[in-house]
């Protein structure tokens, strides 16, 4: 009986340290430690995480944000892309600083950049905090990756900003559907 209590006690202590260690390390210097834990706001089955890239995540700094629409994220050609932005972030977006392009997604040996600008009509709907993008020719279902590029000044407040994307399919009967969501992180320092 005594040995089983010791085993359970040792096992509980091990679990406690294994679970609490990432939290403790993240408080030491949050700027140097990359996230080992990620929270998403919508935990439903319908939530789809999309990839993104930004050049600067400090508050109030100039930033270029690439909201990727990868080939694997698109199930059909798109004649319209709708991006719903948070209210506090939407006020920083200007129509002339929004762009749609075919993109090279960077990695270890190459950097993220626009390859070909896709001509599109862009509208900002201030009532609904949405960016409506109408490409002149539909975004094809193919091997290319596309991105909505935002050139903005970051908000004065750090934190998480979640953008939601909806698309309208090309074809005889256009259907609107949810593409996914991007969760951007801005530093608070």
C-alpha cells in the first residue's frame, strides 16, 4: 500500500511539472520564446486555420501582411473574396493599400513576395468591417498560391486579431462559402 501511494505521488508530480513547465518558460521572456501553445477563438468543427505572414508585429509600426489563399485552401475558382476584419484593425486599412497577388510563400531559402499582381476591384465596407475583392478574371483552381496583401500601420494595442474569409465560387451558380480564418498576433510592447 505504501509503495503504490509513492508511485502515484511521483507520477502526479511528474505530470504537474510536465504540464506547467511550458507556462513557466513562456513567462520568463515572452519575446524570445515562440508559442508552444495556441488558442483559437472558434473551437468548432467549421473553423479552418489559414496561413499568413507579416513583416513587423510591433504595435504602431508599418507592416505588410500576407493573408494566404493556398491552392489547398481553395476547392473551386473564386470570383469574389470577402475578408472580415476586426473593428479596431479595420480603421487602419486603406483601399489603395490592399492588393491581391499570386504569391511565393517563403521559407528557409526564399522570402515571401508577390510574383504577379492580380487586377481586382477592391471595396471597403465600413459598416460591416469587410474588404470585398472582385478579381477581373476569376482566381483559378490550380497550382498557384494567392494572397490578400495589406499594407497597414499596426494598431496601437497589441493582442490577437482574427480575420475571417469568405469566397464566392465561379461557375453557373455562384455560391458563397467560408474559406477560413487568420489569427494575427501583434506585440504589446
